């Protein structure tokens, strides 16, 4: 069934228009801006890897290479596993030096604009076939749907539509370097749309063409050749080569590099991408075999497998349209991001070679980048018209993938091999580019070269194997790169840059201007006075410094900010030359500190006036923080230390300049373990730790809180040295224990002494007159007094045993236990009256004997505190799944200064010798063994309230 061409074109325009509108809304609206700074949106945006190759080309690849098509995504999965030790160093380098492209990385590490230009040329040449692939896939899909043969006219219509989309949004994000939430949100939504489109189409085919999973299994069992053809190519030479190529392409393709590193919202985003991107690619590839098998059966002779997706749903115009719009979405995203990424390389490294003045480069950089975006898209359109239609989408895509693989040796050298030189990288890149052009790119244009002898020379027996061309070109590149690097010397600039790449926190800067006047003169010599003044003023505003700077630290802060701003527009080498120049010197720690301050403060300083109240408040806050009597350390969202105040310097002995600007994990022990433990705690958490510093121990009390940011969060750590305080507390506690022991001894002596005196007197009387008539009564007195002593000893034993004896909890009727305890307390005999309010009679989990003991103790205390005729109130109530028992008295209450000590062992408010002070302490232990609590609070009307909280019984 054929679709109307105008309807199809209108739907494509509407979809792309929706993306443009949505991008503007997210970019401008505070309410929706978070969508572009979300880690999951970032992971979905990395799904720009899945282009029309995935939607159309994977099915065509499966038709010829079987399950080898999965190698294209298995390599990405392996690359995501390598994120901590391969992607993360690149991300840190890009963030710290504001690099905007892979060409910037090469130019910065090897200190060569020529090398940056070579990388840019190679990437443009390598990516143009891939851009042409997108245009071709959409044009061919449109031709299938409208029932026409693919033609240049039809292809031009959709190619121009996609080009217009890329130019419209591309010029909006022409600055390239700054994180743009609108762009990330758009890419995330495009990734979702193409995923849903392919899953819906695949699911429909599964149930309409095959009748479900069970019938699909029957179909495959009847056609074992289909399964065999899919499995046989796997794990051959091509499989391994494809996995390696896509491993590299996952982060070296300009569009992947731009999204993964330049547009990364924060350091934790890579952790999310590590699992989310492989999961996304797994989901989007589930329907591919089903669509291949269905398209193979339904396709007319001569139909290319690349469009089997549309053939498989040819009976449903709606599903065909959905699949086509999915391809439009995938192609538009790829062309958009690729053109933005390539435009930065071209504008920074190729445009300057055509003669524009430095002032023009700086003032018209946006014009150059926008023009470059248009040029890249137009070049892709021309390649689309030039390439023979006999080539599959996979052939075009693989050519680009192999091209970016040649960046891996130079990148590994930049990160891990100090001996790598610009001459070695350039020589290897030239050899790699030539081998790529001869072995991979030329066949795309119908130029077949006889290179069988060359393959045989390197031991490749099958020149027709795709993997042979890949391994041959990479082997030649690697040998030349390493050989020339070992034979050539590094310049001082290269040595410094190599050190900066391996240890980003240790940098070497060029000779700094020593005054504001020399800075302005140096920049004026390159870009003119007016432009120089404008750039310096904007940098001073963003860096929150006066002009002219008042001291050396402010000057260094201004220079760092100015260089970073220029680097985003004209590349790192040109920016460094304009601002610094001269011979290399080692950067001092203060420069590192100010860089960290700039990275944090620039988020808030933009758009403010230099003498604004906000800036004055920030300066006051900074001064206040430095003079606080507690230690304060703050880290930014990159986990670099921003503040290490004076009190922390005194506590740790670590100089502020040695800490600020460094990663948090570089702080010496015990500070790093302390902060790392706090960083994994919820905000507001407080911990206390004791550390042995060799010359003594230190006790630290620390807490943390987050510092909210637009994407990720920083943290502030507050540290107190409580060593002296804890020593004082232990000393006071020791004196209190001695005092308590004295009080206890005195109390026990008095309590035991009274009955013991009575026993001695009665015993003496019995000894002198053993036959007295009242001897039996006197012996009874001795027994009673001995029981008193026994009770005192039992109280001491109960306290000392604590939790040794296990308690068997059971559901008990609380009201009945309270009535029994009130009867035992015999309140009425002392003129006190008891008022029971037991309306809440829910059972609770406790031991009846233990609860009775507690209640009797509380009621006896209340009896002793009350005057004659007073009332003791006992009330039960339910609250949050617990049963509460309140015991209130009308006595004088407990003085406020003593209220916190009522449950301390040996503490009593009674007169000297009137008790051991163990009753309430023992009672609380008993209740806590029930899983409950016993607390005290004063009554508003006077007197005391003790509340028992028990777990309610749930049947």
C-alpha cells in the first residue's frame, strides 16, 4: 500500500518541528530544564549511536552476516565496561581544560595545531560517508513508502529537510562547549522515539507475520538453514574486528565524544551510562532478527535488505510510517550532533589557515561555526549523490567507524604514554589515513585495488575478509606511531602537556602576564584593543574580580577564566597563546586553587556586576568561612576541594594551597577516609571517629550537607576537634562515678545499717534471755529486717546483671496488669488516691512480672512524692502502633537541672541514705528489654509524668 508523498513529508516536518520546539522549551524554561541535566537523559542521549544503521542497516547486515550484526553493539558494551579506566580520564581532561573535541585533545596533549588540523581533516573525511548513510536511508525509505524508485530528486527533498533541521538547531548550539540541556533533552527524546518505533514494529511483525513466539519457534525449526546462516559468521575474524572497531567508535566518533564528554552534566553521569547504554542497545536490537526473517519472505526480488523493516509491515501504512519516522528521528539526531562536533574542529583548526585575523576569529567565531555546520551537511549531501547505490548502509557506516579507530593509538599515548610525540602521532595518522582510504574508503566509490600481495606480506590470507583490512591498517598505524615516537624527541611543551594529561592536578602553565596592563597589551596584540577590552571585562565579571585586579591571586583567577572562555571558541592552543605565551614554568598551588574556585563560582557569577551586593555578600561569606572556629571543607561536583579553611589548616597541619584544587581522594589520612565515609551518608549525618596520628590520638566530630547545583551537587564537610572535650567528659564522668560510688556506699550503708542495727539489738536480747516468752516475735523481727536487706541486695544484683537473662515476650492485658500493680502499691494506706483511666485496653508485648515490677516502682515513687490526699493518675492510650501508659503525680516535680539524670544509676532526689537510686534505672532496662521505652517529662500543672511505651500486639 502506497502512502501520499505530501502526508509523509508533512509528518516528517512536524516531528522535526516538535524536536526544535521541545529543545527551546527545555533550554529556556526553569521548570523543564532539569530534563536536560538528568543522568538518565544523558544516557539516552548517548543512544545517538543508534542511527539509521540500527533501524534499517542492522536488518540488512543480518541478511548477509547473520548475528555478526550484534558485534556492532557488543563492542559498545565492552567500551562501557571500560568507562572507569578509559572514558573517565578523557572526561577529566575535557572538563579541566575545557576541551571541545577530540581534535582539541590531540592539539593540547601534543601541543600542535597542525596535528589538530590533521585530526579534523581525517574526521571530516571519515564522517561524510556516515552522514551520507543517514540521508540515503531516509530517502530510500521514503521511496519505498510512496511507491517510487529511489531518485536524486526525492533524495534531495529529504536530504534538504534533514539539513535544514541540523542547521536550525546546530546554529542554536554553535558554541559547542557549554552544556546545553535543550540539546540533551532532544537527543534523549529522539532515542526514546526510535526505540519505541522499532519495538512496536517488531512486536507487530512477531504476532501478525509469525503468530507469536511459539509459531516463530516452529517456523525456525522448519527452516534450520536460517538459524545456521545467522550463527556461522559469529566469532570469526570479522566478528573480532567489528567488536574492536565499535569499542573505539563508542567514544571516539565525534558525535559520541561530543555527547559523552563535552555535554556531560556531571561526573556521576558516566556511572549511569555504564549500564543504561548497553541496556538501551540490547532493547533496540531485539526485533532485528524477526524483521529480517519476515522481510526476507515478503520482499519482492531485487529489494535491498536494508529496507526489509518497511517491507515486513507493508500491509500496515501506520506501522510503515512509524518505522520511517523512527529513521527520520535517528538520522536527524546523528546529522545534528555530528555537524556540531565537526564544526568545532573545522572552525578551530582549518578556518584559521585560510587567513582570517585573530580578531576576526574571536569576534566572528559563531559565524564561522554556523557556516561550517552548513558546509558539513552540504558535503554529506554531495557524497550521498556521488556514492553508488550498490553499497549497503553497513558499508558506509563501517568506513566511518574504521576511520575513528585510527584515533585510538594517539589517544592512548596522550593518556598513558609520556614518550609519545607529535611526530609519531602525525606519522601514524598519515599512514592510517592512507591505508583507510585505499582499503576501506575507495571501494565505496567503485575503486577496487589489487592489494592481495600487501595482505600476504602481513600474513592475512583472505583479502576479502572485512577484518583483514581493519587489522592491516591499524597494525601499520601502530608500528609507525610507536617507532617514530621512540626515534624523535619531545619538546618542552609536549613534556609539560604529557604531565598535565597524566596528572591533571599538576599542571605547567606558560609565563603568566605579571600585571593587568601586560595582559591587556598581550591580548590586544592579537585581537585588537576593543575586542581585548570586551573579552577581559566579560571574564572579570564571570570570575568575580575587579578590573584592574587588586592583587596577584585575582590576576591569576582572571587569566584562568579568560583562557577558558577563549578556549571554548578558538581552541586551547590559540587561547593559551593569546593569553600566556612565553616559556613554560610550573604552576604554583595557588593557580590550581583558583582554577577550582573559578569552576565553582562561574556558575553563579555569570550576569552579575562586579560591585553588586551579591558579590559583596559572597566575599563576606568567604571571609567568614575562613575565620570559623570549626574546620570547613567544601568540594565541587567534580569532587575537587574548593575550600580548606584556616581552622582545618590548624587541625590537620596541611596547607590550604596543597589541598585546594586537588581531588578529594588525594587528601592524606585520616581526612580522606573521614570525608569519604561522610560522603556516603545522607545529608546532615554526624559521625565521631578517633584516629592515631603517631604523636597522639585525635577525636573528630564531623557532619556533611549537600550544596545543590544545576545538575550535580557539591558537598560541605564541617569538622570539630573534640579531643579535649571528650577528655574533659571522661574526667567528669570518672569523678561522677566516684561520687556515685560514694553516694551508693553511703545509701547502702544507711539502708542496710538500719535493719542490721535492729537485728543486732534483738539478737543481743535473745542471747541474754533466750527463753523469753516473746522470743518467737523477736525472731520474726529478725526475719523481716533480713528480708529488707535481701531486697536491697536484689536491687543491686538486678542492676548489675542488666540484659543477661532473656525475656519471653507475650501478649498481656495491660489494664489487668495495671490494676494488679495498683493493688500491690497500696497507695491508699499513705493517704494518696489512685485514678485509673483504662479505656484503651489493647494488649501489648511484654512480660507480666516485669511490667508489674516497673509499675509498682513508678507508683511507689509517686506515692513518696505526693502529699497526703493527693492523686496519682494512670492512663492508657494508643499511638502509632504502640501502647502508652502514663503515670502522673501531683508532687513537687524534679528540678529542671536534674531532669536529665533521673535514669542514671545511683542518682536519687531523696534525702541522704533514703534509697540506692537504682529503681528508675532498673525499670528503664526492663522496659527496653521489651523493645519499648520509659521517659520522663514534667507536667504543666506541676508534678511528674513517666510514660511507658510498649509495642502493641498484632494478631
